[in-house]
C-alpha cells in the first residue's frame, strides 16, 4: 500500500470514530441511555429494593440479603438521624439533594424520598432512595444504575458526597 492509501484509510477511520461519538452524544441527549424507571421501587416489608446482582448499586440494607453475590461491594452505611430527629433529618436531606447538580427529586413523602441522578454527558440515570427506618433510627439509602453491570464506584461516591453534605448541614 502506498502512503496515500494509508493516509486515506486513517482519515476514514478517524471520521468514522468521530461520527460514532457524535451519534452517541445526540442519542444520549434524547434519552437513549436513560433506561426505564423501575416500577418496584419504594419500601416493602421494611426494606428497600435489593441491590442489583452486579457491581452497579449500593444499599445500606444489603446485609438483609446475605446470599447476595455482590454483598461486599453493595454494602454502605445508612445516614444517621441529625440530633435524633427523623423529620429534621429528612428536611435536611431534601435541601442537600436539591442543591446537588444532576439530581432531581421525583417523589417526596415524610418517610421516603426517591430521586434520579443524571450524568452530564451521556445522561445515564441512577435511582436514589432514602427511607426513614424508625426501628433502626436511621435513614436507609439505596443507589443503583439503571443500565450496565459496572458503575466504577459512581453510586458509592455519590452517596458518600450526599452523606458529607448532609452531615455538614447539621453544623450550619
């Protein structure tokens, strides 16, 4: 092959890759990577939905599912009540979530919050749940990606960021 043919082939490959990236970005903006909202969220029998069977979710109630294949990965601590007060804790949590970029509250009840977290570029959606567990005196948490089998720690990092902001709100 001559240098001209190789250069032409490289140019075609570059254009093809750039075209695929553009198609992916446009598709993301119209919701191609959002996934469907689960219809089984909420509290049932004192439990939030179990964590996914893959490495794309965390739950403070993961220990309730001892045979779970991703138990160690999924386990995360619940949120402690601020000053022992569930109502004030949920109000503080609502304020924290409403200030975080990409997070929107979908359902708000006195003892339960459901929010969606959307990534900026590809618009992937993760489902976040928070439930006041009166027996344990904590807010149980769950965060799960709708699509994929691996989240590279994004759900845990987000929940820990929420925890930090939540605890900081108690000091204000």
